[in-house]
C-alpha cells in the first residue's frame, strides 16, 4: 500500500479507534490509516464511494456512487 500524507483532502473520515481509520477523498477514492491519520494509503481506486459507517470493531459499510452497499473488513 502506497503511504502518502494527505491532510485536509478528505470529505469523509471515520476512525474505529485512535489508530485505525478509513477516509474518502473528494473523488470517492478510499484510503486507510494505521497510525492515527499521520499517513494514508490508497485502498481502492476502481470503485467510487459516497459514504462510510463503521459497523463494529472490524467491519465498516460503504456506499458506492452506484448505490451499492459494500462491507469492508478492517
């Protein structure tokens, strides 16, 4: 996973704890952080997403721009 610093470029960011989070940028591309948001790595760039909701400590739900619901295991 390519690690990059992207502060302030996300439209939606959700953390399951102080360390692990996922975020969507303005284009709907999903990123992951394992260091509290200091760095981010691209998770998926073939599907565009609209929103993120954590379900529990290891699962999140994301909605694609095509209105599909997808479970992401963290």
